[in-house]
């Protein structure tokens, strides 16, 4: 993986973690811009092909284990997990998306979804006839967002245009699961991340 790709993944991770304090307080409005990863190389006369699809599972251990009451008993939370998906074209342009943070999804991407997409023109993403069970299809849809991001970067437009056009310029974010600390602790964590 290139240094640029690693830097982009770090940026995504910081953006995700910095949003957590706000989510704990009910989800403020965020403006997200896809240009955080740099400018588009512009359009080319020929189409591109997908070279690879990669899934990166990352895990961030908590400073101290949290023991929490859940339905049916007690649960100890030791870490936070995330997945970042990277689709790379033959022109070295890349598209990114979050994905399901578990090993089954990583394996499905590596063994099934990547071979299905390799060699295809990403701009034809709406015509890809992918079939799978419910869980595999959910994983494929996460990869599809990275394919759409790749096309948006190639075209030099916001991803919303690839998805049919923006309906609004602001959205409320909603977070579920994993919000197991007091809002003040999330604020402290966000401040520490901002200082990195």
C-alpha cells in the first residue's frame, strides 16, 4: 500500500474518531467534503479498469476495558474496530469507503468481491450483476460505495452526483452501538486525537 493511501486511511480514522463526541450528544450536523483526499487527476480519454479491491481491518484498543450491562448479561469492551475499503484502478486512482468491521467481510472482499470487480470499468457500476446472500450483498454494497468514490474522483465531481445528485447540503448523523462512555470522556478522547 502506498504512503499516500496510508495517510488517507489515517485521515479517515481521525475523522471517524473525532465525530464520536458529537454523536454521543445527539448527532450535530456535519459537512463532509470528499476533497479531503486531494484533487482529482481529471478526466482521461480512455476508461479505467479496476485493478484491486482491498479491505483493511483496523482495531484500536481502549485505554482500559469497559464492563457494561447489556441485555442478557454483562459485556467487556476491549477495543474499537473499523474497516476501510480501497478500490484501485489501473491509472492508480483510488476510491475509499467504510465497511463492516469483521473478518468474514474482509475474506468475502478478498476471495469473492475483488475477483468479481477486477478488470471491470468502474463507471459501469450500475450494470454489475452481483449476486450473493444477504450478508455478502451488504459487504458488496460497502465496496460499491468505494467504486462510486473512485468514479467521482475520476470525474472530478462530488460522490453525490454519481449517486444521482445532491438532495441537501447538510445531514444529521446518527450513531448506534459503541457509544459506551459519558460525553465528557468522548470530548477528552477527541481532544487527544486532535493533538496527534
